């Protein structure tokens, strides 16, 4: 595990699902998980377009790290409908140190695989990725 930063593969399904979210708006969100034994990032859960932000937040485990993308819709001050893809590196304080290190060292490489991310958040508890935080970063 000495070379954790470059040793984590990204499963093709991750890129495929992300493209579907970005181009076709097939999903509201995608949660990604690192499978340590296989040394790769895989899709853990996808959210239907009808699911809410609360559904998304509830799908992140309270004591394990995850990567996630969320398709955030909003209306600008000029009354324009917009959407931004938000990448969230979820790393709760209660997760294992080793796991946090693996997720931190693999994040940039994984993010490069997902072309089209417009906002990035690092969150250690739900308040750091609340809708208000996302709104303030998206505008």
C-alpha cells in the first residue's frame, strides 16, 4: 500500500455513470466507494432524478469515507435555471485514519477521471456539505 496515490484504479462503471449524470441527467447523485481489496473505486449507490438532497445526505455513511457527486439545480438572481455538478469528499471524523489517508491520497486522481465537476467540497460532518454551503459555493 506504499503507493496508494497511484495504486487505486477507477472502475469503468464510475465514469459511465458520471457521464450519464452529466449528459443525460439520469441520476441526481452518485456515491463512490473505495474497495480496498480490489484497489479500485466503484459505484456504491445512484440516486434517481426525483430524489432530494436529504436522500443524498442520508446515503453517506456516518462513519466511513466516500466520494460523491451531486447534481445541484438552482435559480440565479436573474431568474435563470442552472445546474452544477458538486464533488464531495466525505471524510467523517469517526472513520478510520487509514481509510481517511487512502481516500485523501486517491482523491485528485479519481476526480481527474470525472470531467465536468464544477464545485468541490471537503466535508467531515453533514454541516460542511449542507445545501446552504453548496449554494454559497455554486453561485
